[in-house]
């Protein structure tokens, strides 16, 4: 028996869900009909995959064409296989959980934790931690038992993240993040410690981003370039450090609100206006010498700070199941709080 036939037999043996078409369903495509009846449990693309695998029968006959037309009275059985195990393995990594329910989990990600397995980081990631923590409560994203990542924070950025546990939550949250909150149901606010004092103290940075020369970093690029992506950040100075007339490099604590969600957006935008995030090794290298102009022990603390001083402080979104607005806030982590306190002393 071929592997394909073995897979089909396994699907047919699974406990099927049965739905019956009525007069109003006549003429619909099979995949459209099933997605409408079984959504949000199954997306249309997932239904199409199951049809191709032989998981759907009409009157006891397997149908493998997603475009098959429905007739009134058709009794359609679809085998629902258990979600496949995730490729990444679960690892017992501590998590600070702000909220968890059947659909999603919200965490306060520490700096230094990579979100998703990839080159050089196949283990020890947030995904590995969530697979271990959530276990069987992951109902499957696209048929695979894994957490649904809908947005990311850089490895060395801390703060609030939401992760989906179901296919429906994954699709709904992904749409909200792709829409960048234009529908009014998503709000993201970060706090950054930056060099200098932006003028004016609040404003909008509207500058498209694209790949830099090394293809890992991002840069502000001309709007007409092929890879240019619209990027907009609103900033507001919350606190200033250092007197205007002193000889030392001054700094500010700035809140940044994302209107779009591009890779490294805040870090690139703040550097673009001449106020890079303190500790940013990619976009703030030209300002490293400023630490030498600071008084001790602040200068030593700044030179020793191992990451960009950037924290995702607030995340607000609409729950995909209850449609209630949920708001989460995480205070600055200890290392960043200590650095801010040191600047307050100058």
C-alpha cells in the first residue's frame, strides 16, 4: 500500500463530522460550503488540503475536488485528523504569563529570548517554551500542534506579546496585526531610552523602510524602491535627562506608538531622526563614544548595557472569541529601570 493510500485510510478511520446540505447550499463549491459550516474551526485553505488528502466523503464516496458542486440533501462527512505534533520540541523554559485562556496566551517576553526557531537558534526559543507550557491545549495552527506567532519582538527587546493557541485565534489576530490597528482594535506602545532630546518633543516619523546593504538590518529608503514598505511611528518624550547647557550627552525616555509593524521599525526610525536607542549595536554605533562624555558611574553602566534599551510596554487588542477589548501592560525590566535611574542622577 502506498504512503498516500495509508494516509487516506488513516483519515477515513478518524471520527468524521457530518453536515447535510439544504436547498440554499445548492451550487456552492465543496470547500466553500465546508468552510462556511465548520468555520472558524477550519479555514478554507485547510478544508482544501483535507479534500485533496481524501478526508471528505459524499454519500460514502471520497471526493477529492474542492470545486465539486454541492446538491441539496448531500450528506458530507469530513474526517478530522488530530493535529500533527510540532517540529520544534517543547522545552521547560520559565515564562511570565500575563493572561491565558483557550484561545490565546499573553506573556512578558524577557530580553535575550528569541521568538521563533531559526538559523543559530533551533532550541531555547519562545516557541519551544510555549509548546512545553501549553501542551495539549494547542488545538493546531493549520493542522499542526504549535503556537501561532502573530507578531514578534527582537531577541533583545523585552515586553508584551500575544500568541494564538487555535487556528481561529491565529487568523483573527494575524488580520488585526496586518491591518496595523486601522480598524481601531489594536494598540502597541513601546518605551525607549534614546540619545539626545527629540525636537519637537512629540511627532510622527513617516519614513518607508527597506533592506539595508547587509540584508539583515533595515534602513530608511526612497518610497519608490521595490522593497520599500510604509512605516509610521508616533513618538512622545516622557522624560529628559541632563541640562541643556551641560557638556554631557543628554538622553530621553520616549514612548513610541506603532502605526505599522515593520522589522526594527522603532530602532531605525529613532536613529533616522538622530536619536538612536541607547545600547543598539546595529543602529546606534555612531553614538557609542557619547558614553565617554557621561559622568561615572553612569558611563560604565551605559557601556556595559548589553542590548537596546527598548521595551514593549502596552498591548491592546480585541479578543478573537469574546470580542472584548483586552489591555496588558508590563513595567520596564530591572536592567532598563536601573539604567533610567542612573540617568536621573546626572
